[in-house]
C-alpha cells in the first residue's frame, strides 16, 4: 500500500494505491485506488472527502465507495464526524447495485 499526501493536518489531499485480497465467496485478488482530502469550511468545521475504488481482476467487478463527510472539531484532540457514504458495485455484465452507508464517528486523540 502506498499513500502520497500533500498538505498538513488541517488541509490536505491524498492519493493511495495498493494490492490485496477481498472475500467474495472465496478470496480474490484486487487492486485498490483511493483519493481523499480535508479542507476547513469554518473555524471548527471541515469538509472531508474520501473514496476508494476496488477492481477485482478475477471477475472484472468494480466497487466504488464514496464518503463525503463533515467534521466538527470540539477541541484539538476531539471531533465529531458525519459521513453520508455510499457503495456502488458494477458486476462483469455491467449491472450496478448501490446502497447508502451513513456513518457517525467520534474521534479522540490519546
């Protein structure tokens, strides 16, 4: 897995890529590509975008995970995050399925 990031803790952009295995009735190899970043939209709020594409070379499936989020910083070491994520899967015949995957996170630095 390789990630390249430009920016700092408050504002950045990352591109990542890797090779691994996914489980789809059996273990299959896959290529992963990710894009993400964060940018402030106020004094204590930030917009976060994260995405990952999973390309399965055995079955020629592609899965796209999109995760736009808002992070609300309570202090330097605490934040609350809401993501309106979704998953899109396209099989080898071109048929697609999708479903929402909303998430709520509480981030804490120890």
